[in-house]
């Protein structure tokens, strides 16, 4: 049995069924999520939430809850979660395979939900764009980008075979075509040379300070390959802001937009999440490159 630190599960968008399983298998007393309300002064046009969401099912979903569980002899804690975007008339849902036993890479973290919502609200910007998601994990933002018309490549650590395999399964059950590729941050091998993204996505990729330098070196390389490209990332506002600012200056990057992640999130989604999450748009600093 794998024991996961409580601090990471506090970030996870629990539903009641998943919470019961975590208590059963990991003996962790969870903390219910605090309700969040939509920030005043939001400049984004929010789409109406689905009505009767519980009646809409994606392929592979057998229950009305947001997740169903498959038990296996080795206690593989697999769930299928559904995520809704837009209204019944113009929206859709995405099914995500999660695994509570896998370390970090197979959960839908709050940062991923927020980045996916941002992609949905900016869908005209993503339509027809070449998009790469770094550290994609369960790949929700990248799948939304593909659903609204982007040409998407989902990437994660080359050594995480289970995560890469899960990406392919998630694409298959949602009938979405994405390229899946193993990429190691800070290592320049054949796969990365084929990428030419207009938009780079990264949800909660700024969680381990030891990997920040490698991440920014990879982001900088990809930004340099395509004029006017941008890196859009969501991250928890932890204690690493000064390090992030230092590394942005080191790699000649600048932040052009910084938003509270809850400021544009629909209330029915915000109420299920917690944390201080930022969304940043980062580009090359042309002044430093001269």
C-alpha cells in the first residue's frame, strides 16, 4: 500500500466516493473543501454550468457520481472522473482516468481544473494552434485544447510509462486525437526537437523547486522555436515565488499576465476546490534578448 502525504491530498478535488476510498486504504482523515465564491470584477465571460449534470454520462461511466471505482486484486484505486465545460447546447464533458495509488502523476489537481477552464474560456485562441502540454499527467487542459480545435501534443517524464500509457487511454475513451510523447525537462533529445508549439501549457508543474531550472530551460527552448509563443501555467502560491522570479530573469522570460485562478472559475467548480492558485502567462523577454 502506498502512503501519500496529507498535504498533497488536501490539494486534490475530492468527491465523496474518492474520499471514502482514501480513508479506507490510507487511513487519512480528510479535510472538507472550503467554499470559494467567484471574484468580483471578473472580466471573463463565464459559460453557464451544465444542468442535470448527473444525468450526462461519458463512455465508461457507470454511476451517477462524478467517479466510479474499479477494484482489482492489487488494490489498484482507479476512478473515472467527469469534467464539464460550457452548457448543454454548446459544451461537452471529458472523462479522466485517475489512480489514487500512483504518485502525483495520475490525479486531477485543482491547478489542472483551473487551467482547463481557462483554455475553454479562451477557446477561440486555441482553435488551430499548435499546443504542447508539459507534465501533462491526466492531461485535462490538453484534452480541452484538442476538443476546441488545437493540434495537441501531451508530454510527461519519459520514465513514467504508466502515466504515458494512461494518457493514451484517456484520449481513446474521449475519442480525442493527441500525440503522446515522453520528454525529460532540461534534457535535449530527439523528441523535443520535433515540437514547435504556439502555446505551452503546464498545470502545477512548479511544485518541486529542484526541477524549476530544468523546466524553465525546456520552456525557454520551446518559446524560442516559435515567434510570439506563450507559456500558460497554473500553480499553487507557495513559498517559491522569489525562486520563480529569479529563474525567469535567468532564462530571460517575463510574465505578461497574472491572475487569481478563482477569479474566472465558475462558482460551481470553485466550491469544490481550495488553495491559493495563480495563473501566469509567460513569454520571452525581448528586451533581454537584444
